[in-house]
């Protein structure tokens, strides 16, 4: 103590600076990027700074809410679903907690969150859209016998109504099938490539043995080297580059804008944006998404989907989603 008091002013300053450094060291060392089980994660504090967001920590620091003028994001330690303005968005791996900070998989920051939150400047203009009515012919898809609903008919009805509306908006629109015809998944993708599509949208309806299951969900092709939403661990196929991975960022944006529009239009559970390596998306030469527009196995949903009014409402929401995506991607 005596020594310190006798120190010249410059040395005193250096001493207090050193003390300050020691105090701050743990903070300075809390890495922005860490490795966990061979996966790179980014500190959400850094994400928050990039988004100019305010961070609120809840639930003893296990839940973080980041909010700025435009968006509110909720991250929960151990959860693979983050909430972006009330829409669940599924990540490749769960959010993890380390030294009082939450971390997001780096790939999900780069190819899931960033593309949604920041428009890309290097995207082509959307002119040609290929719509794919799921199933057909000998493949009826989901069936609700009592409501006499066949998925293959509903998907075709949606696409047939979408076409003239999108054409009016100035898009060139093609359907992979315009009657009750069977097509393989590869034939659908091949058709999109032959039409030099800028956008591919596959339309489907869900079914489950659990008749309480309801809601809308949207799929984007799984990011390179991550497992799909239905699995927890990446396998060899996940680590292989597939043509659809060229559009990882745009696939996410397309799925998000269409899903957001659908979720806003329907008072039904928002099942979120998920990932799957669907064959029909895998070899596309353009961004694509697969929409699951409701459960035929859910009695109330089936009753609604039997009505033309409900189909038109779905169509309007999809058109709005495509418009938003296409406007934002126009250079
Ligand atoms: Zn289907």
C-alpha cells in the first residue's frame, strides 16, 4: 500500500490500467466463436451487436430475447427452435450455453438468420416460377375418406388458382402437372430445370395418425453439413454438397417470406420453418420451398379445406409471400 502511494503518477496509471485489465480479462476472453462437438458456434452477444438489438435475459439467462426496431428473436438454451417474430425457425443444432452466454451454430447464423434479416444484394430477378402440385395419378398423397379429400386434388387446385394471379403480376408460370397425372420427384425437378425456373414451389398437405395435429409448416432444403429437422446428428449424406445447397440463403428467405404470409393469414398453429432433404428440392437449379398447407387428418381443417374460400385464402397468402420475396431480391 505504501509503495503504491509512493509510485509516480505514470506508474500509478499503469498499475490501475493493469488492475482494470485483470478485472476485464474474463469478459475479453469470452470468445465470440467456440467449438462444441466439432460444431462452430457464435456468441449471441455478437449477434445482438450486429443486429443493433437490445438483449433481455430471462429464465436465469437460459432464454435471451433480442429486439430491435424490426424484429424480436427468442433463443432458448437447449432448443433447436428459435422464435423470429412468433415464427419457429428450426436450426441444425440446439442453442448452447457456455460461461453465461448463449451460442448459435455459426452455419445457422450465416445461412438461416442472416439471410432473413439482411437482404442479399447479389440475387437474380425472379421471372419464371415453376409450381409443383404434389402427388397425382396413382399417388393420391394424404386422404381424408370421410371428407372425400385427396391431397393430389387439393395441391392441383391451389396451383391452378395460383397460376393466373402470378401471371397477372408479370411472372411466367409453369405447372409440373396440370391434370391428374403421376410424375416422379426427379421428373418434377427436371421440369423446373428445363424451364430455367428462377423459383420452384412444391405444394403439399399434411396428414397424421394423431388427428389433433394441425397447422401450417414450410420446408427449406437442409443446410450443407447439418442434419434435417427430423434428426439430431449429421450423417455422411448431410456432409455431401447437393445442388440445392448453392441456394442455402435464398431457400431460407423464400421459405420465411411465404411462411410468414401464411401464418399471418390463418388462425392455426404456426408449426414453423423446418429443414428436410426432399428429393424434389435436392437437384434444383434455383431457390425452392415445399409448403405443407394444413392437415387433412384434422377434421376441422379438412372441413375448411373442402371450401373454395379456404383455397383462395391460401392462394392469396402464397402470392403475397412470393411478391415480398421477389421484390426484396430484385437488384
Ligand atoms: Zn404430400
